């Protein structure tokens, strides 16, 4: 599943979408994304780790704002 979600993020990034859509995919028990999501967010082209104060919740809000 992690590979599929990563591929979806990369396809959207290649299309110029400024958000990581998979930020809204969370574990039913923990209500958080997988550790792989946060690792992916630190890599190119996303580089979210370079943004001070960035969290997956930040990205989730950006996703909803972008698609609303």
C-alpha cells in the first residue's frame, strides 16, 4: 500500500499539484498516516522537511483547501 500511495503522490507532483493528496490517508487505529508518508514528504520534489513547523496536519489542511 505504501508503494501505491507514494506513486500517487509522485504522479500528482509531476502534474504540478502543490499538495500531497495522500496526507488524507490515515491508519484507522492511530488516525495518522504511515511513517513512510513523513519520510516521503522529506524527499524531492516534496521537501516538506525544509518548511519550519510543517506537520502532516498542515499538509492535510492544504489538501482540503486545494481541492475545495
